C-alpha cells in the first residue's frame, strides 16, 4: 500500500514518521503529496482531494481520509486490538466526520517556492 501525505502539514509529517516507525513489516510506502517525483507516477490520484485528506492506493483502488487511516491501522500490529473500534467508526461514518473536522483545522506551512511563483531578483 502507498500513502500520500501532505508534506506541508506538520501534523501529517509527524503522523507519517510515527507510521514509519511502527510499520514493522514494511507494508506501507509513504510518499510526499507535494513532491512531483512522487505524484507523477500516481495514476488515478485526485490531487485536490488528496490535499485535503490523506490518500492511499492499494491494488489500484484509491481511498481518502478516514478510509486511508483505516487501511494504515489494519497493517500495524501494535493497533490490531483497536481494529474493531476503528471498524465500528468506519461503518457508522463517525470516523470520517471526526477525521474531516481534524483535517479542516490543520495548519499548512508552505516552505517552498513553486516554479511559477518564484522569480529571480536582479
């Protein structure tokens, strides 16, 4: 499974660093959403939706938001005891509501310069 996270978001970066540490079986590949080298080969990725919510692809099927989070949780042995709780949150859609609220309130810090926005000062 490949996860695309917003590398301009401090919380997203912290979360993905935690996932890398807990992914003992190397089942999750983490990619930066705002890195063209990572997204150029992401056929089917909805960039607009992915900028708002965590995106993941597994066997060609894209998921966003809480569904991506659920995909991550079921791959981490440390969280296997909590999978039933996450599953209930998934089927009741309560998890999606909470996730969207957190995603809306996150802080984006663009520490970059886009080609079209940058100019050399002479």
